[in-house]
C-alpha cells in the first residue's frame, strides 16, 4: 500500500471518530434540553403558589402600584445567563448583546453579573467590567443552587452598592427561531402582576404583613431566577444541538471526499500493479524467443 493511500485512510478513520463524537454530543444536548423543559412545569407551579400567597399578603398590606421612578443615583445590576461550555454557536454573543443594550437603555452605572465561564471570557474580551461571575449549571437539578447564589450576590450589592434596578437577561428556546432573548426586570418588583386576594378567613401569620410580603417577594424572585436558569440551560443545549447538526453535515461532506479520494488512490494503485504485472509477463514471454534466435 502506498504511503499516500495509507495517509488518506488514516484521515478517514479520524473523521469517522470525529463524526461519532459529534453525534454523541448532539444526543446529550438534546436529552439535556428535553430534561430542562420537562422541569419547567414544577418550577412554574411553585411560582404560582408564591404568587397566590403574594396576592393574599397584598390584601393585608396594600402597596403602591405606580411605577417607581428610576433612580438617577442608583446602579443597575444586569444578570446575564450565558453558557458554561463551548460549541453553542452565537449563544453567548446574543445574550451579551442584549445585556449591553439593557445597560445602555437604563442610563445608570452598570454592574454586570455574568453566569457561565464562556460568557465571562467573552465579556472580558469585549472590555466589560464584570462585578461578579459564576458557573452555569451542568445539570438542570442545579438550577435552585444557582438561583440562590445569584440572589445572594444581588442582595449583597443592593445592601452595599446602592443597586436600584436589577435586570436578568437570558435565552429561551424559540418555537421558530433558534434563540429568543428575554429581558426581565426583577427590581423594582412589579406588584401590578398580582391582584390582592382577600380571604373570608383571616390567615394565620407569624410575621408582620410588611415582613411577610418582603419574604414572599424574595421567594418569587428566587423562583423567577430558577425558571430563567432552566430556560437558559435548555436554550444553550438547543443551540449546541443545532451547532452539532451543522458540524455533522460538514464532517460527512469531508468524509465523503476522503472516501472518494481513497477509492481513487486504491484504483490507481491497482492499475499500476496490473501494468507492472503485465509488463513482467511480457518480458518473460519474450525472453525464450530471444534465446532461440541467438541459437
């Protein structure tokens, strides 16, 4: 076997292995996306329970429902949920673009809280000043833990850095487009979403109505962040799945080219061997005739 043919066959084997890896990555991404979307029902049910409790608490402690004025002196914390791992196409670029627009629209000093190491690296390349960063979830079951970490970081900055506004930016799986980007305001809390629900029976409480309402608001923000992290994880894996589909198509095209090249080289090698064998047979047949003529 010629060295050139051996080299092409080695490359064919390598590309076949790469194709198998890409197929496996696509399957893992699809499974993770389905798992994340399946868990949303439970998260939203929990948020619904907290929302009902907020409605009942509002009946005990009415609050102003006018839109609070934007503070010119407070900071704007922008939480961007990016990807932890690579091979997700333009996922991080889209999320950071939206985060930067949200920061620019507010006209306030911005604190960036970046979730996802890949997103944090890209944010640094763009020259963004990252005030806090953390790892994105590797499994959907880790979403509550991530939400807790983000909540702690936010409330710490609200207490010490005079953060007056908080926006979370994340991607969701789109029904028609690969990615839809969502901006959700967490602070100031929008009480207009909850109608007071007076109860004929006075609820038993162990906290003052104002404290109870504050605790419920914290719990609802936690639920919103859980949902955002879960949706972002699903969208990240859908983006990765689509990237793997495109990569698989390119790999299959390259594999087809290499296999065709291998067949061509093998055919050329066989043709050369046939010509060589035919030449040898002709030489052997002509040798006796030459000897007879000399005699």
